[in-house]
C-alpha cells in the first residue's frame, strides 16, 4: 500500500508515468484504445476533404465514360456505325457535382499570373507540343513576348493567314472542328449526330426580348421555330464549331449583321469536347452561354458562345457590362440586355470578319440563322475549319 501511495505522489509531481501506471493497474486501457482510434479517425477526416474527393470521383467517372466514347470514335473511323451512349439523369448529376466553375475561375486567375522570362519558353513549348499549336501563324512568334498563359491563349494571327472569303455570305467565325450542321427540325437542334437539344431551352423564351418576338400573327404564333423565321420561303439553319485548346481562341463576326440583344445564361461549365457532346443530351443547354441575336439580310441571326471547363471567361469586345463565370448565380435564370435601347436605335453593327470576342480556352460557337431554302452547307461533320472560310452557298 505504501508503495502504491509513493507511486501516485511521484506521478502527481512529475506528470510522467501516468499512462504506464493506468495501464499497469488495469484502469484506462480501453480509454487509451478509444483515444488512439479517435485520433486516427480525426486524422483520416482531415486528410479526406470533400472538394478533392468530388474532383477525383467525378473526374474518374467522366474519364471512364470518355474512354468508352474514344473507342466508339475509333470504330466509326473504321466505318462501323455506333449509336451514341446517352448519359442518364444520375450520370449527369454526378458530372455536374464536379466544381467545374470553381476550377475554371482558378484556372482563369492562374492564366493572368506573369511567368518569369526564363520559364516562358519551356511552359509554352510544352503547351504547343501537347495541343499542336501552329506558332508560325501567330502575329508574334517570340514566346518570351507573352507574359502569361492568358496572353498566349489570346494571341493574334497574321492577317494574311486567315483571308476572309468575300464571295460567300456566311463564314466560319472561328478556327475549330465542325461538330454538326443542317436544318433545324421540330424545334430540335443536333449538337452531334443523334444527340439533340431543345431550341427553346437553348435560346430561352421569346417574351421579354424584342428580337425573339414573333413577327407573325399574334393570335396564331405557331411553334417557337416558326416564330423565329421572319420571311416567307426561309428556313432555320444551324452550325456548331468546336474550338479545341490548341486552336486560335478569338472569334469573329460570321456575316454582316446587326446585333440587337444579348442574353446571358449562367450555368455549369462541363467539357464540350466531341466525346462529351455525344454523351450528354442538351449539353449546350446545361452550360453557361452568351446568346447574341439580331438580324442580317435574310432575317433572324444569332451567335452563341458556349462556356466550358477551364474557360475562365467569355468576352464580347463591344459589351463592357458582360460578366461571366461569376461565383454565385441562380440556376435556371438568365440576364437580358438590349443594345437597341441602351446603345442606339440601330443596335451594334458588325462587319463580316470583324473581331467579336474571345474565350480564355477552347469552347464552342453555335450559329442559328434563317436563310432561303436553297441555302446549302459546303461542310462535312468532323472536318477542321479556319476562321474566314465559307460555311455554305445559296
């Protein structure tokens, strides 16, 4: 008993031996194990963060599906027709759970960080090698001229490398790949072969925007598609141009037209590469987009810039009020702006080939316009096209 008291006194005074005494006396052994388990569990919680977990899970899932799409594309190159694998609602939800807007804003900020002069050539050469950039077309070929990634993405081209076709009424607004084109049927537009999206969901409701209001009999406005066609004998056409990361990132006016209205849809920033476009129905309706609409010589005309993953922003040169990829937005909403009432009675006049805007990385341009029935596209799905080259004839 005396020995036990002395042990307690020594432990009290020195603060040592507490753990060993409790374990020796049979008390606190379970508590010690609980404490070790608790610390281990808390440590695991500290290491497993929600954001990286979402990115890893969602990214891995998307990568798995992309691999399936890649195999389908290889089969199509061999002449074997493959039906698109359309994602179900659950799969789309998983993909949309990836914080692509946050990642895109972070990427946009990173693009503006100036690189040390000695680091510019290695970084830009790696990008050029990865995405096949042709720097011989750049107005400035010296890589050290570009202070950051953003300046490199927005590099200007030599005027002579992109001559604007004068003999055709509509030209490609950007460098890229033709995903799909043709007539709009039953208010549905094809983003790629066999995968469609709703025309009305993409452009938004006609009411509250003067340029999307039907010009026909108000008592019988017909379908949404009919209301956009303002002249007898015309039909509605569409063309989708995908800009890859290695493409020239600016876009231009595809024709002579008057821009009357802008509608900005905040939204997701999912990838718009051809594989994802084959997988997710109405992909362009999910993503953030800026719809410019107005008139050209044959009636209604619109150009839509669709955002995508890692697109820090969409910029329209003549619109200083536009702000895209904002941290907070209300789902299912859109913002309207009239150039007719805010700038002039004429809207904004654009000449064919004139600089219109830019992306901070690859994305997609969607053209929707009315034209005479004899308008014919001179294109093939999947072909590469350059800004200034003709889209069709009539």
